[in-house]
C-alpha cells in the first residue's frame, strides 16, 4: 500500500471518499513528499481511526464539546462571520486548557475573568525560531522557585491584544515543549504588535508577542503531559475541518466562491467524515494519525479551490490558504502520518 492509498483507505473507513477527493489527495501526496520519503520508499498500513475503548469507559460530550456542536451549526448557517470563528477558537482553547491545567490553575484563570483583571487569553505556539523545537527562540530557565521565560511568538490569533497566555516553550531539560501560564501582570510586560493584513473581512488579526518575563514554577502547565496534547489535537483537528467545510459551503451559497460539483461533493463528504470521526471518539481511543489525514485532505481541497480559481476574490483565496497552515500544514500532516503508518 502506498502512502496516498493509506490515507484514502483510512478516510474510507469513516465515509464515502469521492473520486475527485481521492485524486487531489494523491496529487497532494506527490507534491508534498520530501526526499527522505522518496528514498525510504516504504510500504504502509491504512490509517486507523482508533481502537475501541474498554467496556464502560465511553463518555458523552462534555459541556465545551456541546458548545462547539452549537457553534458548528451556526457556522453552517453564517460561515465564520459574526464572531463565529473566534467563538470556535475560544472553545478549543478551553478544551485544551482543561486537559493540561490543574484545578488550581483553572480556578486562578477563572478569578482573573471574574474580577476584571483579564478578559482575553490565548495559546502561543508558533515560534520566531521556526517549527522545530530545537530552533525555538522561546525558552525558559529555572532559578529556584522561579522561571525566567524568553518569549518570541509569532502569528498568534489576536496576539496583539491578549491579556494573558499559555506559552509553549523549549528548555534545556526537556526534549518536548512545556506550556507556561503567564499571568496578566507579567504578560503586560511583553511587547505585542499586529502583523500582516487581517483575515476574514478584517475581523481576524494576527499578532506577534516577544520579551522576557519571570513567573513562579507553579505556572507550569503539566496536567496530562504529551498524551493530553495528542488527545486534544485528535479532537480539535476534525472539528476544525468540519467548520472549514461548513464555511466553504457558506461561501459557495453566498456567491463568494464558485465550486464545481466535484469540489462541492468533496467538501460535503469531508465534513461528514470529520463529524463521524470525532463523534466516534466517545467510543474509541483518539487516533492522531486519522485527525492528521482528515486535515491533510482538507488542506488539499482548500488549495484546489484557490488553484482552480474557485475563489476569485484575492482576500477569500488568502483566507483559504491561511487555513491550510492552521492546525497542521500539508507537510507537517504528511510527515507525521508517514512516520506512524510505514511498515518497519
């Protein structure tokens, strides 16, 4: 089984994969593979949606996931307009924070909102040093009970107006990122500036955040570890893809893009696949590779809309291209799928 077939076979376990979607996934794999993948030339197993949970461990959606479901319905009717994109991202942030923060840390953040100390927080991931943690400029040094954190984060959603944030940081003590909660009084010391033209008809601005702060070691967000992040991404990515496909449908209905019947059918099918996958997570162990496969397929469809001229408005085309980088670029998705499904 080749890598493109591995992805398509996995998607097909969740629903119909139209021929056109198969074609652009195949073309996407060919255009995205790197030298190592070509030289390796491995065989692959199909991407798996996740193993069934042990009996009695299945759980229904929590309150945040139920709110995301309601937002999904609104996006289907209104697209990402009227603050729907921000609402979705805010709920994603709450979902992740609930997985990686202690009860005390969650109470602390709630108190900032309750007493008016802060109203807008965010997760700061993209680093000025690049995508590899070995090259990150954001890093912390321990000094007794305190942490000195050097911050260089870029392209953060509304980063220029955040009141506090959870900062993904490198350190000399760990091979993987640590998340550090920076309280409002310290976050205010960081430099914050908008970067680039806004997206979504001027409603979405990205910002850069940089500087140095000192926080207590109690600000380390250590709940759940790496496993929590994988579970979160398995839950968030397919929900984001479903929202993207709903937004594409709204753009089509309002005449801002003009889809071919094949593109339209593929968007509908991919939305159904994404929904089927994350609804199954209450009965199955999360599969990060399946979430990556769904996002890869979404990226290739959005890029096809731009390349084919379906999105004639430059601003809309720019929006769609930007969404192919959010929550996993095509290369990052393919690289991680490749490393998990190749036959060793």
